[in-house]
C-alpha cells in the first residue's frame, strides 16, 4: 500500500470540484442567495438593454455585495479578487469572475436603491432568532443566553429596525465615499498615462 495519496505539483489537468459539497448546508451564502432571489429587482433590471453584450444578473451582483458587506469585504477590488480565489464568492458569482470596474460601476449606478433592497433582506430575518445570529452589517454577535421572550418584544423589534436604518445610512455614506476615492484613483492613473504618452 502506498505511503501517501498521489500528489504532484504543477499538474495542468483541470480539477472538477463540487463547491456545494465543500460548503456546510447551513452556510450563510445559501441564505443570502435565497433572500436575494426573492427580492424585487425590476427597478434595476429595466435599465439593462437586450442589445449588445449580456451583463451580469443584478441578483448575482447583489448576492456578492451583500455577502461581502456581512463579512467586511466592501472594496470592489477585494470582492473581485475573492471571486477568483475565495470558494464562497466563486459559488455566488457562478464562476463568472466580475472585474472590480464592473462591480464598482454597478454600485455607482444603483447604490441609492440599496436601502430598499437591504430592508427587504432584513425583513426576511426572524427577529426571535436574533439572540444567536450575526448582524447583517457589522458581524457583531448578540449575547447567546438572551431570552427569546425578551428579544422579540415589539419595542425591541422597533428599536432593532431603527438601528438597522442607521446602519444602512452609514453604509451608504461609506459606499459613496469609497466610490469617490476609487474614481479619483482611476482618474489619476489616466492622467499619468496621458503624461507618459506625451513625453514619448
């Protein structure tokens, strides 16, 4: 019997991997994907033309962004890299590998509509389970030994929704600032390229 399983580096043969078999059945990615599949994204979809090159489906893009926000990966560049290297993002992107420019352009065009979409997703959470769940925005955990009778009172539920609304506003502000910064960086790169071309 061989001492080790077969292993060789630098093999060029393709490996067929069933991603679903590698992710736990209760993985957050499935929940996010399920929520997004139920969203009303008609306001986004109507902006796409049937002519020219096909675009990435808005629900796929939203799944990537929502999951990225939950785990703290908000940069378009980092999300694009994760779509090539991180198995969960590869699953959510269905191996399409959107570039950072595509991700940032999608956010630039539609981030003002994210508030309504976020609320739709958040309303799919069961408030009675908040004692053991993770915040969809910042990943903070609530106390695990909290009483369910206490966590689902009407007053606490309204307070929770108010806190989520504040989180959404903060996130929108962050996105707006991030997109402006990335746009400035791209502009500086183009200016540099023009100057280099002129000096040749």
